[in-house]
């Protein structure tokens, strides 16, 4: 097998010579002479048949690694310039293809062209100028038609002697286009534009461009999605979070295929992330846990066979500091290691006039280690471990009525007797096994163990009076195992079958305290609600695609889930607002089928359409919270039926991408969590099953390249989410039929402009600005005007200077440029206080990155 050599010229070179070539110029001259001799030898060899089929399994994103894998798997020789080796954007190739067909699939929309000479040599050339055209000689498109021997002769003996015209300045035949995005939403690598699911795929390049540090920073990019740092995720108007051990979230977050479990673990760092896939709509057939609103799949970077890394340092407003590093180290020919670590800290932007402290600050440590072992050409093992520890000085909540509001009416100011704290810690280990059979089938097994810990304390009256405060805590241990078999993707059909098992143990000892100024007593009194919960589920699933013609395809999936949940829960109340009982025990069992059927039609080469029906469920549970009666503590499963139609198009020579999705999702027995005010000034916290809910809407995502270096992005969603039937939703005789779902904005807009300007051959400027609009929405089920969250308009901007030769990048950024003061939510505490969640104003900073 032949590899590229570290040289700006094309070379044909043996793998064993690679190290010698990098030692000195005289050896390079010798090797060039050797290349000519090798070409003569190749000329008398046996020609390779262009129609011969090979089994390929190539998933590398970088050009060099992908081509080396292709040459190895087809026993071919390889020719391409070394400086192209790290070019990103290659498409996966899995299945049985000729070399020419495999090259066409791999290089589609990558900006490269490939071919196979009659002597079996794979050749690669660049057919477009990427971010910054090199101011050095390179072969134009018309000259690529020259024979291999003539081209190599030019590189060895000089252009003039070979009779090849070389453009010494800039290629005038420049082509720019979008790179193809590959996703694994259906458990196999596929082009984003041919997957019949509404997906926003946020690549590593986009993450860097917008300056995202964690998952919640991507909230605005995907239409109809909102992700909060606390783990509250809303997709298509439907959202919630796992507030107590008796309930779970409607959306699920996965890291490399393994679920992270509880809502407070959803917020993940993004330093070593290759891609984030945000899937909107019910996902009940191929993902481990049922998700009725959507799923978020975080794919981290795999270790590989090149030494590389990066160091990041950032400083911003309110002493915001980020320090992070990542390194990839090959430990041999088959063992590769990557290590990532990060630290983030910022002071709070909310002034507590009572304590003098700034609230809302954050202190976070994170780390991830991955070890990849290629046991053989067929067997791959990967071990990963990640850790996060975070502490936040609360609270960003501020009273908008009562004593707390009178004492501190200004935005970003509170006067609270108690500075709360929010702390979370998680650690996880995951093991991946991938085995490729000789017949083209592939086995994947994912084992994961995770521990999550969460604590939060804070005010409940949000004033300087010592009235009430609360303490939340939760620990969870979870284990999951997924195993699946995937058939080859060639032929008229393909399929995936598998099984998923998960078990989780949760424990909580939360409490609330009523203080002397509330009770008139000289001491504090409490309500305590300790509880434990066990959750065990096992599922079997199958998903297949059948192609009637080259254009028409039927996709269908079916999942069966058996889930058993058991709770032991108590409540000990001294305050008098709640109830007392000990060791309430109950078990709930769900056995459900989740089907999905999709019909896809490729209208033409650039336009793909689909129509989908799916059904899934969210298991029942218990309102293990501060409650007033044990009656009705349990709630039933909810069910969702989704109808969707979509259109994905890539137009104007791959310079414009427009994706559309229209949907209607019907819920029955919808689980509603709400705070209901009482006549005595307190609040009932309850979860009930509303009768019916409908969410419907339209989603638009576009990316355009109107000129070289200029990228325009636009997304929009129109969401109408409401209760069809919610009888007695506000108490006996108070119906909420027709009310809007909480925290659901009807209109959502995201637009960004990115422009790249060449400064020198190796240096360029990047300019980025984005705009986000979110319409007003209600913070409670009753839809009262006092709980309406106003619309918001946000503008962010970044400018960067990148030098690829040195690996140094410098950025200047500004968030919320126009300092808009806005809210993220409005709700009530159990003491009856109406509170709003404030957000930060404008902030600026600088960031440096060094790549090596």
C-alpha cells in the first residue's frame, strides 16, 4: 500500500519510505528518482479491471485517512498531494463497490476528484479552491486531463521539460460548493440530504464559528428547539425536564449512542465534538429510550493515527475564563488515544442586594478520555470515559410580585435572604465494539455505565424575608447495553435489528424549610420527601429500507418495549401545607409497540421527499414532589402519533440547500406538570394527564453560498401547540381547553452571515454575526398575561484571524450586542410567589486557539 509524503507535490511513495523522506532534501531528490523508476515498473504490470468489486468500510472524515483505507482494502496504489491529507468532509463508503464508484461516493461534494489508472493507481486532484487559495503553482482543471506519467514527470523534472502548462498564480477555474454532511440518525452513516427525518446537523466547524461551549449554546440554531442549561429541552413546542425521581423528560440526549439519563446531565461540553444531531419529532424505533419530542445525538471525535491537538484560552466579561486542551496520540499502528480537558468560570451578573454577592456565576471542570484499538481489519474496540463537575451560585430567578419585587424592581437585581447553590457531577464509562463480517454484515455493541449527582438549594419567597427555602438532591446510577446487526447497504434492501437493555436506580431526599418570619415560631420547620425509584426496560427493534426503484423507497421500523418502574416514597410535613405518609410503594409496567413507516421519493438528483407516520409513548410515573395529598400521585403513560412530510433539496451546483418539514403530532393522556395556586397562598405542585394535545407546524432550514467565502444561514419555525381537551385543568370546573402549551413560541427565527477574507496565502479573516428572534409565550398552563414571556431579539458577533501555517487563531466576540434584557421563563414557587428567570445582558471577550 502507498501513502502520501509530506510534500506539496504529488508523489507515489511506499509506506516504509515515509519517515526517510521527512529527514532531508537529498533523500527527497533520491525518492523522486525512485518514483520515476517505480512508474516504469508499474507500466509493465498487470492492469487492474475497473469493473472489479471490493468490500469497503470507510468511515474516516479526513481525506488522507479515508484514501489510505481505500487503498488498503482494494490492494491498490495511491497518488495525491500530501497537503490535501487533512482535508475534511469525506463521505462514508460502506458496501460493495468498484473503486471508481467508491471514489465517486466518497468524494461527492468534497471538492476533490478521483480516478483509477489502468495500472491500478488511485489518483486524487482538487477541483475547487477552498477557504484560502494557495499562492503557489498548481495544476488547473483542464491540465488534470494529462496522463499520469506526464504529470509525475512534471513534478520530478520540472513543468517545462514535461510540456505541462502550470498556473503560477491562482486557478481561474474556481468552484465552491457545500460539503456533504453525514449523519448517523438511523444507526448507519448516511447523507443528511437523504435521511427522511427532520435533523439539524451542527458540525464541529459550525460549533467553532458560533463560539458554542456547551449544548445549550446551540439552542437557537435548530428551528423549533430550545435548550436551557438546566436541562429543559423544548422541541416542536413540547418540552419538560425530569424535576423529580418519579418523572422523566420527553427528549433524550445521547453521547456516542449511549443515553445520559437525567435532565440535569443533558448539558455537555463541546470541545472534542465532531457533530451534534438534533432530531425533531418522536424517535421511538431506533434510539435506546423512547422520546416523544425528539432526540439529541452528540458524536465526539474518534482517536486516529495522527498526532494533533489544540489549546484554547478565553477571557470575557465578568471575568469569564475558559481553558481547554485536546490531544490525539497514536500509541502504535493500531492503538490511538485522545484526551480532552476543560475549565470554565465566570462571575454572576445578578446582584443580590441583601448578601452583596453576584448570583448566576458558574464554575465547571470537564474531561474525556478515549482509547481506540484496531484489533484487526474487522474488529474495532473503543473505550471512553468522561467526567464533569459544575457549581453555580444561584439564583437567576427574581420575584415579579410581592415583597421581593418591591425590594428589587430593577432587572438583574434581587434582594434575597439566601444565596442558593446548584451543583452537579457526572461520570461515565462507555465501551464500543464494532465487528465487520466477511459477508458485509456489521455488529455493533455499546455498553455504558453512568453516575449522576445533583443538588440545588434556593429561595422560595425570593425576598429578604426569612420565609421559605428548598433543597433538591438526586443521585442516579444507570447501565445500558445496546447490540445490533446491520446488513450491507447495497442491493434492493437493507436492515438493522437489535436489542436495548437499561436499568437505573434513583434516590432523593429533598426538603423545604419554613422559617420564623413565615411561621411565627422561634425555629425552622420542614417538609421532607425521601424516595427511591428503580427503572428497568428491555426493547427489541428492527428497521429496514426497501427500494422499489432507484427513486422510490419504503422505510419501516418497529420497536417493542417492556418497562417496569417501582417507587418507594414518603412525605413528612411539619409546615401544614402538605401531607404526611410513609413508604408509599407502587410498581408500573408498560408494554408498548412503537411503529414507524416512511415513504421516500427522490424527485431528481437534487430533490428528496418523504412522508412519515410514527407512534411512540412516554411511560407513566409519580409526582414525587411536595404534594398535598397522596391521591393522584401517579400518572399514566402518554402517547404520541406523528404525521410528517418533508422536502430536502440541494440546488444551484450545491450552493443552496433548502430543507422543509411540515408536521402534526397528536398526544393523548399528555402529562402536564404545573403549579396551581391555592386560596391560602400556597401552591399545589402536580402532574396530571390532560386529555388531548396537538402540536403542528412548519420548519425551514436553508444554507446558501452566494459567493466564494460567503455563507448565509436561515431557519424558521411556525409552531401551534395547544390543548384540545384539558378538563378541570385549573381545578374543578376550570377547563383549559384551547390553551397554549407552556414555553412554546409561535415564531422562531435564526439567521447568520459568515464571510471569509484571505489576508495572505496562509492567513484569513472570518466574520460571523447571527440574529435570533423568539416570539412571546406563556409561562403557565392557565395562559395568564402576568405569566407571558415577552419576545426577544438577540444579535451576536465574532471576528477571527486564522493562520493555518502556525496553527494560531485569535477571536474577538460579543454576545447580545444590543444588551437586550429578556426572560427565559416565568413560573410560581411552591410558596405561591410568581418569579421570572432573568438572563444576562451583553458580554464581550477574546479567545485564542493553537492547533498543533
